[in-house]
């Protein structure tokens, strides 16, 4: 019997929590996987479908292959073959965790197909190894807001429920920015005061999550470790964030490594969306606004 799963978009960092905080969003890629008659067949529809390879280099297939290897079932994979259908709703290479959906989707689907040989913790560790950082794959697996890190080569992750009443407005500009490029813009060292500011804020944001305190969580979102260095890669970012705050956003930050921006509010989401869009427009950048919720 086949497997059908959906994997959420994710927004990483949430301001100061670089490579640490991530949140699942109510936008999903779907993945259907079944045994085929010996061959590999991959069909892709939705965002960026033309760019996704439909052979053994496909990211979903590669993730599935790793689970088969770990479960000592590679021969079964070769013999039976797979039929994989992917539908992408998450914008590709925009800072919304599209690559994490492929990795997590592949790992999870293979594990289901084989009757759960691997634990969730093993899947998380494999996902982190494949992605290179934990803050998209961890919330894609666990849902909610996740605090994660890699310590002594092991992935740690703790899930929190999103603070009640949180609404998310995402502005997706009409250009792509690869995570690799966006990470290259980061300096090898940062001023001590900037590191302290981020440590303070991340610690306090965890406290806010424990209390379900949306105001406190969003109040702490200023970042000094990555956003200042990435601003030149995202024309209109500064203007859009300022406009969103002016329009009443409780917090507005770069989503993951960008170029999408995400703003948070209880009310007034429509005005915040318009503000983000007009901020990008000052630099001639068109953007699409998505009104989303945190995903449990
Ligand atoms: N923490 C990662 C980064 C997330 O900011 O590079 C990438 O989506």
C-alpha cells in the first residue's frame, strides 16, 4: 500500500535565532509514494516543477534511498522501484524551507513504506545531516515552533506550541536567493556585543514561548548576526520591514536565508501585507503576499 503525506513550509531563524529557531507554516507540499513495477517514476507539479530533476538525483528520492540503506532494504528498492508524485505549494528557493520539505518528505515516506524501521529522532538526525542546518527540517518534522541545534554531531530539538493568536504575513519577492549564496554573505566573526544581544534575545524568546507570550516573543526579534549582512542581497528588505512595522506588525524579519520576509500580528494582516508589498515596490521588486498561520 502507498503512502501520502504533506510537509509544511517553514520559516527559520525568527530574527535572532540563527540556525536555532524555526516554525512550521500552514502551507504544504504533498508527496504520494507507492511501489512501481521495477522502475523509478517521478511526477512533479506546482511551484518550480520544471526545475526539479525526475531521476535518481531527485532530493525526495535521495532521502528515501538513505532510509532504505539504513533499514538494509536497498535490494528491495532496486527490485520493486518507486512511483513518486510531488506537488509543490511551497515557493522554491525563497527562504520558506522548500528543500527541507523534499528531505523530510522523502525520509518520512520511506520510513512509512517500510513500516517505521527508524525512530523520529533518527529521521531528524538524518534530515539535519542532509540539510546542513536544523532549523527548517526540525519544525517540518515536529510542527509548531522548534528550538534546535547540532551539538557534538547530534541534533537536539524541542518543540513549543506557537503563542496563541499569532498570524503570519509572508511577502515572497519575485526572485530566488539560494541559501548557499545567502550564507556566503555572513562574516567569519561578529562583534562580541552583537553576539550577546542575540544570546539575550534567544534566551528570552524561549521564556516567551514557555509562557505563550506573543507580545514578548515578537518584541525580541531584532537580529544582529545575519540580517544586517544579508540586507544588500534583498533589495527592498529594509523598506518593507519598516513599512510592515509602521502598519502594526509586532515583528518583521527575513524568512530563513531570504529573500521572503515574514511579519507577525494578531490583527491587521491585510494592511501589513500591503505595507510589505509597497516596501518591496520602492526598489521595483514585485512580491506575492501569503496569509498563513503557524502549523501545529
Ligand atoms: N538558518 C538558515 C540560514 C536557514 O539562515 O542560513 C536557511 O533557510
